[in-house]
C-alpha cells in the first residue's frame, strides 16, 4: 500500500493506535511480553492527546492537535520516531513530514520504553469531559494493565486476548466518535465504551471497576452490558 498524502495527521494518529493493538496481539500469541510492554507503554502519555485531537471543534483544530501529538510522541528518541513512521506507513500513511529531522535514519521494530525525564508535558489543549473522558481513561487504564505483563507476577492475571479483542479498531472508532456534533458525542463515546466491554466478554469483568473510572453512570452501563453478556 502506498502512503497517503502527508497532510493526514489525524487519521495517521488513529491508525498508530490500531497498529499498536495489532502489534500487541501478534506479540501476545508468541508470549513476547517485552514487545507487548514496550508498545503499550507508548500510550501512557499519549492517550489523552489522541482524544483531545479527535474531539477538536473543527477539522482544522483536530488536525493541528494531531500534528502536535505526533511530534511530541516522537521526541522520546530516534527509535520511537522510526517505529512511528514504520507503523503508520504499514497502515498507508506518511507522517515523517510532521516530525522533526531527529532520528530519520534510526530503525526500530519496537518502540523503546519511556525513560529519563521529559523537558515538556504532552499536548494539553482540549478539555475531556463526560463519556469522552470516560473512554480516554478506559483506554489508558487498559494499556497500563496490558503493560503490566512485563512483570512476571502479573502476566497470568491480564487477559491479553480479551483486551486485544475489545479494543480492535479503537483508533478509527475514537476518531469517528470525536467527529460527531457535540450533542451526539456523549452518546457515541458511551456506546463505544459499551462495545469495548461486550467484545472483551467475561474475561474482562474482573477489571471493570478499574476500567470504568470516570465513566458517567458506570454502574448502570456495567449492568446493561452484564445483562447482554448473560444472554449470549
């Protein structure tokens, strides 16, 4: 697949999340916990910038925030930058023109774990509220739990297959929900959270309390999904 035009920062950002989830799923099949941990770690500080970009007031603002998010994400190291360029290219996007020249020759199949201190904070423009905040927190906590398989005592407790099944295609789904008019966005993100729970199935139930922090009326949503799961 030939890369699309370099102007498409927002869909490339969503595609990077989806490629991350594919990498995690593939690594989980081979018990490559080092790769699982490294890829999940990318989204520790980059989940909220993704949601802020997805929910900008206009297409121009969403694109501007996405470019800022990609640029900040790439600053960690040349290896991180190379991984981002590689993974988005697989999805059909070219992002190198959005990034600084640092590390253009680096190669990395797996992004490095975060280390050292940042000189700045991730992009903060854009307030997340309601179910948008709930969905962002859900994804962030899911990635933190996925990352925990790097600790041997946690590996058996994290249902990686269920998380990968639940979140498959989340990048595109987040962008679609974020592009809705403000009045429809709350419903769209709440429906997305419910879909993640349903696709995750019974294996994720024991993690629901941690995943549903910041979700409005979380108990009601959990009850609805639990009823659906009991009928299948």
